[in-house]
């Protein structure tokens, strides 16, 4: 169970930062403690305990008269997280000025391990991971490896990753495949871009991050107009709303807008392909490639759009399901 600290405060949706960090400890005064408890309640998170501290002249000392302990309720069949929230809220309403609390949380059943750990591994690289973005999936390795094969055919002037989330795709292409030209990653969610920025810094990879709706960005259009070749990569929301009851239980803690895209899951891909067509038709002599992940049910519609623009081919994930499409136009040297 997590002890809130500087590296994992984002496991609480909506929590930006505590009152103060002391070294790696996340500490909360009365007002911020009550705000934290409200967020815990919203996210079905219980409180296992809390310890009080005072900081004076950069020295921290415990307040033994301010300790909460609900560890006797650890067992999942008796743990009443509502009760721990209410008891903690009553206590925090009486917290004296100058006392700061450190909290230990009891996360809900099926809470993703990657969010608890604050990290995940993707193609032998470590990435910060929290509820600001989807947890990277194994299937996306196939997309990255295919992009790597395209880089062997031509090294483009620019790579554009749309719906970047944690930023794993552009960062992995730089670290694992040695791509050193311009990288742009876009996402509609500023919180996801914040996480991508942390991962770019972690791996010392330069990525221009743009907040926009798919490819609809003047900065993006300007960047494309100045180059001769572009590799587009897109891993967009594509889970059909009608299949929401079929996905694994732990996805409830991931950002819903990053998973689902309308009743049949095609809403985002349809808009993206329309924008993509407009961009590449504006630059008829530009070398273009696209790797896109999708639901297997989307294959025919996607190929019908892309085949009018160049060469489009589907390919399978590790399980043998058709989950990707590769598009090229004037690509091979």
C-alpha cells in the first residue's frame, strides 16, 4: 500500500501536490488534508494510517499525539474505506496549525500495479506511469517495432506521434532505434503531456509536445511544411463503448477518454484519417509513412481510406489479431 511521496502523488486523480515536500515525503496541512480526503473518497481510496510531523529550521520531528492507525482493518473482507475517510476527516478538522500529515493509502481492489509502482517497463526501458495516461500495453511493442523497420527504409525528417500518453513511442524510437531527427508528440490532455514531458526528461530525449485535437494544430502544420519526409504514428482511443463490460476490471482506473471512442470505437480514428488525408494531399511530393493501432473490427474501413492515398497493409499483434495498419507513399529510398 502506497505511502504518499514525491514520486507517486499522481495515483490520486486531481492531486497536484501536497502542502510541502520534505525530501521525498508528501506532507499535508489541515486544508490540504481535507482536500486529499475528498479526492480519496471520489476515487474509492481508503486510509490505512497517517503520521503527524512538525518542521522547524529544516528539521522534521514527529508529533506522537497525531497518529492515525487503521491497519487492523487491513483484511479486504472487513476493510471499510468509507469509515476510514470519515474518521480521518473528523481528525483532520481538528489538526493544529503547524502540524503536517503523511498518509498511507489503501488502494481499491484491482488497482493497477503499474500505477501503484509509479513505473512500468516497455521494451526494456523504464517509464513513469500514473493515472494521467493509459498504462502501456504489450501490443504497442508491435507498432514500435514496425516503425523501426520503416526507419531502416528511410530516416524521416520528422516523426509525429498522436495521442502520445506516456510518451513511450517517440522516446523508444529515439532510445532503441537511434532516431535523432525532430520528434513531435501530441495529446488533447495536458495532464498526459505533463507525464510525457517527465518521461522525455527521464530518458534525455528531446520531444516537442503539442496540446491539440489529433492533428489539428497550426504548429503541426508549420512543422510539416518545412520537411521532406514524415513518419506518423497513432495509437488512439479505439475501444467500442459497447465492449466496456468486456475489458479487464482494472481499466476503470485509467482515463476513460484515452480508451473509448464512441459506440463502435471508430470516432477518433475517423477524424484522424480525415485530418491525415488533408495534410498529405497538401504535400503531394512528400515522403509519408503511417503506423496506426486499431481494433480488428476497424481494419476494412481504415484500409479503404488509406488505399486511395498510397500503399496500405494490415498486420497482426502477438496474438495473431489484425490490429495495425502500415501506410506508405513515396517512402523507400
